[in-house]
């Protein structure tokens, strides 16, 4: 774990997800939760106690879970589907495509414990494909909050948007990184540091590590811009183009596959509008078994790895 995370107070975003969902449910009787025998791991125990008739537990049947949510949305409810990300996106991809995205039902898909959070359970439980899969589905907003306040903002946004969305909710704890009072806005990146030499674009659990990498680079005299790209779809293309033009090199970092995710989206924009070296950090294929911290370090998804990638990207730019 990077030193920023060691020094800072760490938060479980699942708690903020559940707290915000309950607050929304108190104000809006249309809000319901649908899960797949994941009440505990989704932090929905208190929600169930407060709203026993508004939590639908379909059991371990993810395809049915998404279909039930689509039916509830069709009846005027606003369902929040909460399940482990690998099973929500892997088992129910057809239902997400046909029942939610194609029909534009207002369903909020909440992928719990994404990335490699279930590290010791191995490749069957790693959710490294979800950003690639969800980006391939038209009409689906993809949100990857970086800290507790952004998680709460994303939940509020998704409840009011009227459109289908997929939100990643991290399992392991993260520090607060967003400036106080910053709200969530789809299609907008948040610039956390200024920089002129290289831009680090990160999502979710990688944002705090990108900030630490910027500090490492700063000690070497390198000015690194850090963008929190919480809205992966739609992407803040203007922020990417500005980063390319103003810093000349980009590093992307995501806890997911290199093919089809954040890095692919950023590279496409840069290639079309202002080509610069883009160094993508992520997972190249199936990830092995090991603790989450071991796996992140293994793939260079830490401050040292990002700083090294920044040096390489800047070297290629020169």
C-alpha cells in the first residue's frame, strides 16, 4: 500500500453507498434494492431492517436479479442492483444489455468489490473485465468513484438521472481524495493537481496512488497533473485533449484489463485529437491468486509503478 494511504484515514465506500441509498429511500418511496444473497457484503443489513419490503433478495441468480430490476423499473420503481461485480457483470451481461441498456430502463447496477479485491479467491472472483464489458454496451453510464464523498455523490446522481448506470463500489478501504464540496458530474474529470510535464489519469482505488506518484515525481522535479476520471462513460474528452496538449504525455491507471477499459478510452481520444505517448497501467490478462495489495504491486499499480510509467512516457515524448 502506498504511503499516502498509510498516513491518511481510510474509508470503506460500501458503507457510504449503503448510507446514501438509505437516505434516498427515506425521501423517495420508489427506491428499492435488489441483491443476490449479498445483503451483508453490500452493507444492506440496515437497509433491510428499515425497509424490509423494499429489499428483494433473489438468491444466487444474477440473471433473474437484473431481469427483476428491469421489471421494477418498468413499474415505476428505481432499483439499485447490488452484487459482487464479477458475477453481476459476468453472469448477467445479456440481461444488462437487452433488459437495461437497450430499453433504457432506469436501473442502477452497483458492482461491489470490483477489481482484484477478492484477491485470495483467485481469477474466478477477480472483476477485471467489467469496465471493458460495460463500455461495450451502448447507452450505459459507467462511474468509478474514488472516495466516500464521490461514492455518495455518484449514488445521488444515478438515482436522479433517469438513465441506466453501472457504479463500481470498492471493497478495500481508500483515503479521501476529493476536494471538500466537490459534487459528482457525469462526463467531467476532476483535476486534483496541476502539472506541465505529464498527466496521470486514474479511476477508483488508483486515484490516491496517482497522487502519491505525483509526489514522488515532484521530488524529482517533474510536474505531474492528476485527473480523477470517475466518469468512464461518458468520458471527459476535453480534459484528455487538454492533458495531451499541455503536458505532452499521459499515464492511465485502472484496476482492470488493459483492453477496452479506461486506458483504451483515453488512448482513442488522444489518438484522434492530439496524439501523444500514452502509457497504460492495468492487468494484461488473467490475474493470479494473492492478496489485493500483492496483486496491485505485482502489476505496478502503485505509486512507484505509476512514477516509472510517467518517466517512460515522458522519455518517449522526447
